C-alpha cells in the first residue's frame, strides 16, 4: 500500500508541475504570434471549456494529420519513395536483369526525372517488389534500419530529424488537451508506423495509410503475414474520408493537411457544426524549406487553397508563421 | 492556478481511492476461483511487473476480443443478423415485391431455418440492401434506435443488457492495468461501433470489423459517406490477423475468442515469446446460456478447441467458471 500511496504522490506532483508549466509556458514556441497561431489556440480553448456550447468531450476530440508535406517534407521526393529507391538499390545486386529495365535503371542511376515521369502504376509496382514475400515484421525492420541511417539530400540530416518542429508542438499541445492524434496519409502505413511513435508520439494503431495486401501463413508453426504485390488501399482525396470512417469511425473536429489530396478530409472537419479547425500548411519558404503550391508535382495545392480562402480555413504561411522548421535549428543557434 | 491545484488534489484523491480499491476488491467478482481465473490474473501480474523479463510497456499491452459469442451471445441468431432482420421488416412496406422472393419471405415470416440455409452471399446481399444509399451517420442512428428498443427472444431483455458480465469485468480489469482493448469481429463494425462505447467501454476507433464499401459525396455542401451494397472486408479466420495488422499494426499479447473463426487470432497471441494469453470461451451452459461447440451452426468451435487443448490455451468453461452470465442476474437475486 505504501508504494501505491507513493505513486499517488508522484501523480500529484507531476500534475502540479504540469499545471504550472501549462500556465507559464507558450505551448507553441516555434510559432510566431500571428493570426494562425491564435486560431489554433482559440479553437483548443473553445472545445476544452466545460459548460460552454463548443465544449467537446475528450473521447470526441479526434484530430487527423496528413503526413507528407504536413508533418515532414516531401521534396525532392516523398520520404516513402526515398526509402523504396534505397531498397531497390540494396536489392539490385541480386537482380542483374533490372539494369535492362528503364524504370529500375532510372532508380539505380538516381534519375528522378525519369522516375517521376513514369505512370503511378509503374512506380507502385516498385513498391510491390520491395515488399512481396517479406513478412510485415521483416519489412518493419528494414524501415527501422533505414530511419537510423538514411540522410536527407538537402540537409544531410537523418530523415527522422526532418520533422516540422512547429507541427510536433501542435501535436503535443493537442494531446495535452485531451485530443487523440491520428495520421491519415496517402503514404504507406507500413513505412510510417515503425517510427511514428518515436518521431511524432503517434502509436501504430493511430496511423491510417495506404497499404498492400498481405497473406496469413504459419512459418515454423508461427503465424506471420507475408506481403503480396497488390495494393489494398490508397488513402488520398475522398478516400481519406473513407479511411477515417473505416479505421476511426468518428468525425474529426480538426484536420491538418497541405495539398489537394487533403481537401475532402479538411471539408470533413470544416463540416462540424461546433468549433473546429481545418488547417492547411502552405509551403512558402524557398530558403528554409521549399516554396510550391498550384503547379507542384509533389503536394499540389490548388483547389484546396481556393476552398481554404473561400471558407476561411486556417492557412499556415510557413515562412511567416514558423520561427524554425526543424528542431535541429535550435541547437545550431 | 487555484483551480489547477484543486484538480491535482482531486487526481491524488482519486488515485488513492483506486489504489485502495484495487488491493481490496476482487477484479473479477463474477468469475469462480478456478484455474482459468487464476491464469488471467497471473498473466496480468506478469506483464505489469516492472523489472521482470515478462514486463510489457503499457503501449504494447494490446488485447483483441472477438465479439459474437465472446462478449455477447450468438443464439438463436447473431445480433447483427437480428438487427438486419428487423430492418428488412421495417423497410418491407415500401417493397411489396419482397413477398415474392423466398429469402425475404423467410425473413418476414421469421422462418430462420430457411434464412440460415441460404448461401452466405444471399444473406450478405440483405446486409447490402439495408445499407445501400444511406449515409454512415443515418445508419448509425438506425443501430442506436434499435439498441434501445429491440429485445432478445430468449430473455426479453434489451440486447445491450445481454453482454457477458464476466467479460465486461475482464475488459475493465485489463484496462485498469494499462491494456488497450480492441474488438476484432467478423460482425459489421458499423453495427458494433454505435454502442460499443456504452456497453463495453470500447471507443469506435478500437473496433475492427467486417464492413461494406462507402462512397464520398457532398450533400448540400456537407461531406457524407454513402453505403454501397458491396462488401469491403470480412474479418474472420486468418483475415482477423490481416485486420489486426492493417488497423492496429501491433501484435496483441492477449486475444479472446470462442470459435474456429478466432483460431488464427489466438495463434497470433500464443506466438508471443513472453507472457501472453490465448483465451477461448467454451459455451457449456445449456441452462443459463447455450451449450454448443463442434457441430454448431453459430460459432462452431472444433479445430480451435483441439489446438487449445494441445497448446494449453485458457479454455473458459462458461458453466463452471462464471457465477453469472449477465449483470441483470445480480439484480434478480
């Protein structure tokens, strides 16, 4: 009983500590004091204030985040593609015949232009090839290994350091206010899950993403799932809303995205009758990150930007709203 | 600041209260003191004891429960089917042509024998008919309305009172010990989710189940999902393991089921190298519930029972292990 009382005392001390911290410290220190930051804080204060019409019980404080371009960059190529390109290179010695095939050749020679001009079905076929025959656990290990070794071509930093610090603060702030944070990504969930908990604090069961089919097998008496080279689901555009219903089964009261592929998910959050947040990250910072929108190959933001302006969604201007992009910038100062 | 300190004090008081309660009170009062109850408690104590080889961090304490036959009965018909039969009856006045079709006729005349002798595709077609064209939110309301009015033919009780009290205690006990409880059911998630939180304390996002396809639409400018009469996924047998990977993305350390359709899910829990729990509910109580196993039309338990005995899974003997079946029995005493 003594140890239980001790635990309780620790809980109260932690609570007091957190309570003091919450009142004293800016929850979004990497955000400049602009209308966007204020819109986030106003939303959180509204839905957490008991006894008011906008109050939302914690169980219903669901927020969904796109990943590529919203939580981490998507240039010069989507991170999941960078991983696949590296896997193809790693497997190439066992496949001399690949050198004769234009798309493989492009990958092996870092010819991204040819890679991106291929049809999406052809690029998806490569994703199938790096998965097929492996168990889900073997594949997760490849991703983990990559996440601690592969470096981003622009910064020379590990990919896992390349997450947007202001968005990490937003995730943390929302969770501290009782929100359940989900990723709903067009990227592959089998690529995101092995490191989402470490980099975002989001557990695997809160990652909805695109995925390949698997097959159940007993290997040496142990049940495993083996990847098939067939796509099961692509969580993009209206299919993000379908994925939200299928996996989460609740309507989010906040959604954050950065491209036309997030438009319907933001429409969903925007359709909530009480307080809600539909937030778009607009890539406006050519110097610290990238500047692109209506004509970009990656994360095109065109129709969703029009709708955001028409409907009054919160559009984050990366250049003006964010003090830093990555946490490592703090250490450099 | 004062109110924050007050909150902290409330937290410590609640914690002390819970701590006393946990040590004083049997967490599974509706379970007789048999080997099965002891197996559950031993498992929970092992995985929660820090600094020992069997310790599992809270984030990895995932447990999956089958629903029909494991958390609530499946006789004389599966609850999801009982709902569909009632929906067909409600819709029948608008469809005079149904009277001429043998399967509809069987449903309208409560001829369950004919209903069950139909091919599963034909029965699934009825499930499509009661969904197609409705939005997911409209359908959820039909389920909610049914859950507060429809009564079980054997007991005359609302279906939502017909949940197994010993299993509710098990769910509560596991959650109190840091487990995250999931349903992984062959039943339709759109039928389970609207009341799973109330009857089991399991939120929608922790319900994995079978489901129909949906289509995104804007209705009066509001995004909705409309059901299509096409099955998307059936979570039964090996596909339960596929569903666990797809939705949860972690290997459960405990799984509870009652039929051959749960065999692979229990194999998965049983393949964990540390402490784990693979639990089968064996329906042995013809008087208080139903007694059935190897030749039953509902929840056939044959191969999984052999494997349970061979591998030493925990087989709950409903008649001997459970003091009561439903909570309302307590009130009757």
